[in-house]
C-alpha cells in the first residue's frame, strides 16, 4: 500500500485525528454548557454523535502516535478496512447530527425572530459549527482511508 498524506501512522494522519477529536470535544463542551440542550432531541443526538466521534478519533490518534514512535506501518488490509468502516459510520452519524442541530438552531435563531435563550443560541451555533468542522475532518479521513484501501 502507498503512503498517502493522512494515512495511519503518519504525522498528517495524527494531526487529522487530533483535530477531529478536538472539534468534537469543543462541540460537546459548547452544547453541554447550555441549560436547556437536553430538551431538544437533535442536540442530545449531537452530543452522543460527537462523543462517539471523539472516542473513535482519540483511539486512532493514540494508534497513530504509537505507530510513529515505534516506526511501524499500519497498512494491514484488515486494519485499514476497519478504519474505513469506522470512519464512514462516524462520518455519517456526525453529518446527520450536525445537520439536525443546525436545522434546530436556524429555527430558533432565524425563524422565531431573535432567540429567546440569549447566550445559549450563540453556544448552539458554536457547537454546530464545531460539529461541522469535525465532520469535514472525518470525511477527509474516511476518503483517505477508502483511497488507501482501494490502492492496496
């Protein structure tokens, strides 16, 4: 298998995974600091999805760091297949959660006029923006993993 930027065990792969994890953690932190997120199902789904995204990305970042330290190549076809499936599943869940939460945020902020929740609306918007940034990172990673699997 070839060594594309972003593949497991490379510096770019590690940076990609750490950024996924950080954006997901930021999204959770922004949403969890509001007092009423639990009353909206889409926001609860966003927290659950970003939690799964954070755990998955942290685990793979740890694996990338280990591979970099030990100078190992993580191009085993079975391992890459697992990465592809995991990335595609988390990417799909993250996009669905971010889109649903964005819809609710637009409903609160734009369609109802001004948001009655005050500062919480800004936190909702920040959380959704960070969720979309996390999704962009995981979508990039999933495409790289699929490309690596196809080239292998």
